[in-house]
């Protein structure tokens, strides 16, 4: 057995069933092993940032890691942006990065790079294998690291001779640490705050946004008069009928500061106290009052649902029904608006749909209009590195077990990873992409105002995507995805409904 074969056998034995890949020469023995050893689903991405984004989306739906196969340091570098997003989403990923053979590295061939240096910024765990006999054990350790709560990025660097040399040894799965329980003192302290203090906000993030944890958070809030909100960007929020109508902390600094001005006590559950996405002249970095006291119920790696259950026990908070979110909205008609598009999505989406949201500025108001939609999962861009939406939707479709994925996608950020459409077509994935085509970097127009800059013709030209227009319908069709353009909510609703009845991908360019 060579090292590559021990790698594949070990990954499969540890429960890794999918490999998102963009391989090169130094990974050919890994590719050959994938061909010889049954059991691993191999999904090709045409650019590494598509590969890493797909692995992020897969984890968010499956709760277990996929492997990525990346070509040397530059291939890893291509995938860093979506590994940054995956790290911020607290997703588990096992990166397998090829490298120069150990004896060839001193010759400084063209692809030789500081692969370890590039990996460190996005990896919780990293190791370079040095001989074939170590590869299996290193792979088992990588999977263990990826599965460690709340989910971690693990990067294996594999010199090519460690894969082609004989001596590979299959390693057994390593025990995965259970999520830490909340500190009983923290539970008692938060219960005291909720009982004794006023103007208390419970801020939920991470797995506190799953349905079971939401129910306990609602009980605690109802028993004490505290208010509930979600972090501004979240890896996965369970939403719709029977779940909490949670508002997010707003993105614009002035709006967020105003929305949180009343808070005297901030309880964080798998979340962080809200801060500005950027610094702005004359604006504070903290978006909650500096006089507010912060109380930690659970850190990211701790079990939020168990902690909230313990909090309800400490409070004696009785079980209460979830709030009534009202009737499912009717689809909207006429000219496109953010509210109208959100209502149309809520009116038409199938049960248990998955929303992959990289709508950026157009989608900031989508949440209130979709509270009464059928049950669904909402996946957001978490690290601010644009270009996540198309790959995220693709990976979520592979991890979603046939559930319909609706990708609400800004046009500018879609161009970063447009190759994901090709993978959707190749894999026949149930993804409906709605391109929000305003033909500009709309978010940056707002940022100009926020930082007090005064854009002139040169600056405005740099934010313009309409010279020439991007032909989304033709581009999607060139990659094997059916597509059509819509200019009204009537048209986009009809096209969405038609796409939901199909098994494969469909793209709608909504001109806004």
C-alpha cells in the first residue's frame, strides 16, 4: 500500500465520504487511489475557491467534514478566501494540499512555496507529512481536529513522495472530544441577570440558532422579559414556521448602534458582542453601549442547547409555544424590490429549502419578510470574503440530501466563483440561483459615504459592472445551466416555481 492509498482508506474509515477536488501533478497518486478505492464521492471544482466554498456548504448541512484536494501552495492560496469564510462559520474541513517531493524541495522549482505559511492563517490544525508511513495517522488526526467542536479547519500538506512511496498504514478513527458543557457558575450568573436586571439582550449565534436551542432561549426570554436577537452573520439559522422570528444585528454601523442603544446587559450564547464590520471616522467600534455589561453563557465550542436548557431549569421557566409568525405571505407582483423578492421567495419555496445568501446590500431586509415561510435553513456569508454564495449553494446541495437550494446572489460577488455553475450542471444539483443584477458594486457605493470619501468619475467607473454588461443567461448556458432573465417579480416568481419542479440547476438573472 502506498501513502495515498492509506490516506483514502483512513479518510473513509473516519467518515469522510466526499472529496471536493481541483488536483494537479503532485496529487496524481491521490487521484489514482480515489479511482481504485470505492466509497468516496469525488466532486470537481474548476477553481480552488469553488472547492473550499463547497466544503464549507457541505459541512453546514451535514455537520461532518469533506476533504478538499488542492494543488500545492498556489492552489491553496486560490482557496484561502472561502477557507476564511469557513473558519468564520466554524465549519470543519480537511484540506489535502499537495507539495513538492521532500527531496525535490531544495531545488526551488517554480511551484515551490511557503505552503505552511499560507495555511496557518486559516487553519486550526496543520501538519506536513514527511514519509508514507505517517500519512494515515496524520489523516486520522486531521479528521479528529476538523470534528472538534464547533468545527475546525485542518490542513494536511502532502509532499508527493509521501503519497507514491510504499509503506502506507491505515489508521483507525481517533476519539472526538464532546462539546464542552457550560460552566454551572455561568448558568447561575446569567439566570441572576435575567431575574434581576432590565434591558437584557440574549444574542444567539452558532448552534444556538438551531430549532431546539431556540425553543429554550424563547422560554428564558418569555419568563424574564429579555429580548432575543441573532448575530449579524451566521453559518446556519433554522427559520420559518415553528421557529423564532429572529432579527439580526444590522450591518450598517449607525443602524446597529441605534438598534442596540437600549441594552444594559448583553448575554452571548455561541456569539460575540457586536462590533463594526469596518472602522468609520467618528464611529465607535463597539455597536452596543460601552456601559453595557457582557455575560457569556457559552463560548463557540460549548453546547448551547444544553446550556439554554440548564438556564431554563435554573429560572424555572415553563415550556411555552413558539410565537405565531403569521400566515405564509403571498407572492409579490410588479417591479423588483427587496421586500417583494423576499415575500415571493417565502411564498414559493418548497418545504425544507436551503437558502444560500450572498445578496449583500439588496438582501439586508430579507429576514422580516421570510419569517412566515415554510421551515428552511438560511446560510450566510460569514467572513466578508465575497465569492462564497455559488460554491456554498453547491456544497449545501450535495450535503442537503436532495433538498432544493435557493442561492440569492449579488452579481459582482458571483463573478468571483462563477465556475461553480459548471459543477452544479455536472452533478445535476437542485440549485436555483437568483442573480441580483444591478450591474454595479452597490455595497461600495454605500461605503464611500460611510468613510466620508467623495467619489468622482474614476472612482465611480471602478464600481460599474455595466460597461460591458455581463451576459448571465449566456454564461450560465455555456456552463450547462438553464437560464432566463426576469425584469419583474411576476416573471421571477414564475421562473422560480418552474425551477423548483425540475431536478437540476436553473439560473434567473433578475434585473434590479
